[in-house]
């Protein structure tokens, strides 16, 4: 312990110098995505949010940047590390949770099951077009009466000659009304199976859910399947049971635990800048102890959230990450991000209720992120089961 401490004050945002823990390649990718968000998302996101518009024109660009299915190998996918995928999610969600959501659904919930559980023909047919952004996918697991408990789903699939016939309704489906293809999870004789359903198949329809106050720049839909007939080889052959969709959720939850840090960082940066500029009682509001406490709590949240994400990402890259540890990250970082967003909103005062600043938009978005991909309560119970050995879901 003879080394002296560094005399420089740490960076106000990357206070723990977590950047130093990234490789040059990881920093380069992160900076590329950060620039994409700064150029294409940030200038327009308030308008998209206000008008409830998803920027479909960005999908091809995300494909060109290699962001779609980026952690998968082959079939036109970039084949990056898990950490690189996570860092991209952080930057995309700093722009808006809707943009990260799109990427999660496309890569982790639609491309991943085809890549992991599909035949070679299915991979060749769907993955390259999805990686480039020509084909958009959605993931139908949740139903109106089966949210946290997807095992109670009622959507059914039965074999009729050499065709599957699907019936049922899926609810709250991201990308539903803009998707070219849907992964539909349905009950067959006794077990849950996954099906690749082109959305122009007769009997398939999607209804956009209106009047959302959260994730307004993302499309969320109800999917209706009425005697939808698809070929017998449209089933994902290499998985049966709930572990099929739950394996996909592990992938997407991993992206979220990184993504939430981006939303939190955006809120913190905005509050910090504002607090240094805004004067009341003759001095910047950043000079008040109560404001400094808020800023410090936000900074700690962002930095510890990033450290946690990076730790879990490194574990994933070395093959030692468990699903329960993903739950730990999703629960902790989304809760942190929501706290940071609410605190940032308060620092911004009245200005904080407008879309001129990002805090209230992130705050509203994060209410969805808190609920989807396993609610805060479900992840608490997953952790409870992990430490006690007792399942308390029902
Ligand atoms: P349980 O009996 O515990 O397990 C059934 C089978 O699944 C296996 N399993 C897993 N496999 C892989 N990964 C995991 N994380 C797994 N968890 C469990 C398990 O081993 C078992 O396998 P087997 O071979 O014995 O059959 O299942 P359960 O019915 O008691 O439910 C457990 C529970 C509650 C944790 C699970 O159902 C759950 O996670 N519920 C939350 C549902 C959820 O997260 N839905 C998300 C829908 S998609 C979405 O929200 C997209 S948002 C997209 C965006 O815009 O970003
Ligand atoms: P419920 O399961 O009804 O839960 C309501 C409340 O009860 C929650 O607080 C919950 O934590 C609590 N609760 C439930 N069970 C328990 C328990 N055992 N113990 C204690 N508390 C419990 N789904 C998809 O399949 N694909 C998608 O693309 C998709 N995108 C989405 C996009 C958005 C914007 C939103 C909001 C949702 C999306 N979902 C999607 C659905 C999402 O996964 C579900 O909303 C989520 O799983 C929770 O289900 P639920 O809303 O039915 O709530």
C-alpha cells in the first residue's frame, strides 16, 4: 500500500472508471452505438414518444450496424461477446427503452429460439433477413389471463394431416403489428411448443394497443390466431415445455440488466447538467445539500449498476452465469433505474414533466421494463427459491 492515491477527481458520470475495465474493441463498439443514438435517436425521440411512433426507418440501420441478433454466431449475425451485446443495450436504452426493446425482441426472443432450437432450414430461411433488418419478428408468450404464469396459457396447436392449426390470443406483444413473423408458444398434446408463424398467414391478425403512457415509441399489440394453418415443419423441433420460452427470456433479461443502466445514466446526466445551471435563492440548485444527495445517490446507482452488469456479462462470456444471477441483475438494475429516473425528475422541477428532458420519458418507460420479462415480484421469488430451496410462486 505504498502507492499514492490518484490526485485527479473522478469523472462525474463514470465515477469508478469502469471504462478502464473494457477492452479497446468493447469501447469502440460502445462508442459506435452511442454515436448512432446521439445522431438518430436523441434528436427525435421526444416527437416519437409524443406521437406514439416507432421509428421503423432505423431498423435497417441497426441491421447494418450488426445490432440485430448480434451475440449469435453465423447466419449474418455479428457473433459478438455477451459484454459487447450488453454495452450496445446500455447505449440503445440511454436513447429510449423502446429502441432497446425492439433489439431485445428481434435478437433475443425471435432470432435466438430459431438459432438455438430450429432446424438448419429454419435458420437459413429466417436468420439472415432478421439480422439485416429486412424481416421483423415478435414473440408471443403472454396472454390476457397468463402473464407471470405462462404455464397456464390457452393458445393451442393441433396437428391436422401435415399442418398445425393454431388458435388463441396473445397479449402485450412488442412489435406485434409491424412483425413479419411471430414466434408463438402454444399448448400441443400435453406440452408447450414454439411455432414460427408468418404474420400474413390467413387467420392471423394483430391489433395495436393504444393509449399507452409507457414505451410510447414501441409498438405493443394483441395477436389473434383463428384456425391459423402452418406446415408441420414450422414447429421448433429441439425444445418442448416451458423451458423453451424461459430460455429465450434469459437472453432478453440479460440485455435489460445492461439496458436499464443506460436509461439511468441518461436521467442522471440530465439532472446533473440542469442542477449546475439552474439557479434559485441566488445559487445553482446543485449547491444545496439536498440536491447533492440526490445527485450522489443517482451517480452511485449508475456506477454500481454498471459494475454489476459488467460482472454478470464477464461471467456469461466465460460460461458461468446462471439464470438466477440474470434475475438478480434484472431486478436490481431496473429497480435502480426507476429510482434514478424518479429522483432526476424531481431535480428538474416543473421542467421535468416535459419531454424536453428525458427523465419522465425514461421513468414512464421503466414502469414497463419493471413489469415485462418477469415482474420485480417474480424475480424476487426466483431469488427466494434460489436461496431457500423453496418455490413460493403458488
Ligand atoms: P417451473 O416449473 O419452475 O419451470 C418449468 C420448466 O422451465 C425450466 N426453467 C427454465 N429454463 C430456462 N431458463 C429459465 N430461466 C428457467 N426457469 C425455469 C425448469 O427447469 C422447468 O424445466 P423442465 O425440464 O423441468 O420442464 O415453471 P413455473 O411454471 O413454476 O414458472 C416459473 C416462473 C414463474 C419463474 C416463470 O414462469 C417466469 O419466469 N414467469 C415470468 C414470465 C415472463 O417473464 N414473461 C415474459 C414474457 S416476454 C416479455 O415480457 C417480452 S418484453 C420484450 C421487450 O420489449 O423487451
Ligand atoms: P400479472 O402476472 O397479472 O401480475 C400482476 C401483479 O401481480 C404483478 O405485480 C405481479 O408481480 C404480481 N404477481 C403475479 N404472480 C405473483 C406471485 N406468484 N407472487 C407475487 N406477486 C405476483 N409478453 C410477451 O410474451 N411478448 C412481448 O413482446 C411482451 N412485450 C411487452 C411489452 C410491454 C410494454 C408490456 C407492458 C408487457 C409486455 N409483455 C410481453 C407482457 C409481460 O411479460 C407481462 O406483462 C408480464 O409478464 C406480467 O404479466 P401481467 O401483466 O399479466 O401481470
